[in-house]
C-alpha cells in the first residue's frame, strides 16, 4: 500500500516544480477532431491525363450539314520530280501519324520501329516519289493537333484515321479514300452490353476532336462521355472500369481487340466513314494540289495492282472483312489550253 503513495507524492513534487498553469488541466485546450473529408464516390486510379467527363445531354450532337464532299485533285501525267520538287530535293517525305493505334500506326516496343496499315500507306507514297519506301520521316501528331501540324509546315501530310467530311474540308484538303470503316463499340466481353441501346446511364469513351464524340451524343444521348487525348487512353479506361465502352471506327477497335482478348466488338454499325490523307489547304503561298495529285496517283496504283488488298489482309484481315473502297471523287477542273 506504500507504493501508490510514493507515486502520488512524486507527481505532486513535479507539479510543484512547474509553473502553475502547466498543471491546471482546465487551461489545456481540448484536442480538435480531424476535419471530415468527403469520400471519393469513385475510388480507384485517376482518369487518364487530360481526360474529362461530359455529362449525358450537356452537349448536343452536331448534325451533318448535308453537304457533299468537294473531292480531291485528279492525278496528272507528270513525274514526282515535277509535282513535288521540294520534297524530292529534301530527300524524304515528312508524315504525321499516331504512335499508339495498334495495327494502324504504332511504335513497336520490341524494335522501336513505326508500323501499321497507315504507316505502310505512307511508305507506298514514298516509294512512288523516291523509288524507296523507307525515305519517310514519321512525326507523332496528336488528334487535336493534326490541322496545326499541317498549317505550320511541320509535316507534309497526315495519315492518321482522319475522316473525310465537308466540315473538315474547310480546314484541310483530302486525298481520295484509303480506308472505309464502320463505327461500332468495344466492350469487356463479360459486361453484358450487346448494343449501343444498352448504354443508358453508363460511360462511353471517345477522343477529343474526333467524329466519334458526335456519334455517341446522337446514338447514346443518356450516356456520359469520357473524353480523352488518345484511343490508348480509352482502352486503359475500359480495362480499369472507368468506361463501359469505346465508340469509334471498327479499324481502330480491331487494334484494341488485338491487344486485349477480354474485349469484344459489338453492336450494329452506327456510321460509315472514309479515311483520307490530309494536306494543307491549297493557297497562293502553299499550292498543295501537286502533292495531292502525287498521293492520289499512289492510292489509285495500290488499288489497281493489289497492294492495298495485301496490306489490308496483313494488318486487319483477321478482324474485319475487306471493305469495298468508294470510287475517288475528283474536282472538276477547267482544261488547260
């Protein structure tokens, strides 16, 4: 019984040696409870860099104007050194492509080389200019920067899933089509989603500045849209359950399906679109019509000699039926005397 008294006495001596306030329990402020923080409604990894959510119905779909496309410039009988002397003198063709569109245009992780269906289309243009398909300088261009890359002169042409449309013809000039696609949807195979009609209240992914965004707004008005910088970001978002589906052309979806065996392309075709090679709009300062004639000469040649079919089979034949390319539409020009 003496031990507790010694402890109490010791404590009393300590308090006596300290200022009075330090032993006054009433003068010590109570500890504050930590501020309450709202829980993250969607815990998990952050959205892809630069991505944003567009809530369903907040942006109306842009309706097609109903205009016909103007078309491109018909190949003439000149040689490459007459059509594009500056490019011939430079010794290489500078082409804007994507870095992550599997099967179409991507950097091979093993070799470091740029490969794909669109890459080979560009190489065929180089073949007809230089006699060598490897005389190409590939530059990686984001979807939102395609027009700027042309107007600044950073690239001679863009081969990057660019859909030919009357609206875009006001910004760039197109070749005849090198690819015809159908817009569909990629989902996780076990999601239960079979059609665009099953996406009300869900989130669909598309890339900023792509025609896919208006396709989603029109055909899935009750779905939120995850807007990203690239289709690779959309695939990652699908894998992380940040999106329920990706809506874009079946050529692009094929590349994604090849990367992830747990995904499937589903649903009815929503739109039919044609890809074209894009160049700067012709002007007095920059007459790009001869370059378009050169590109169209190559596109006509690879259709005719079977090269186009061989390239399609090599890259996309395992996933898609070979489409029938539309006949090239050419601008009617006044005959020279």
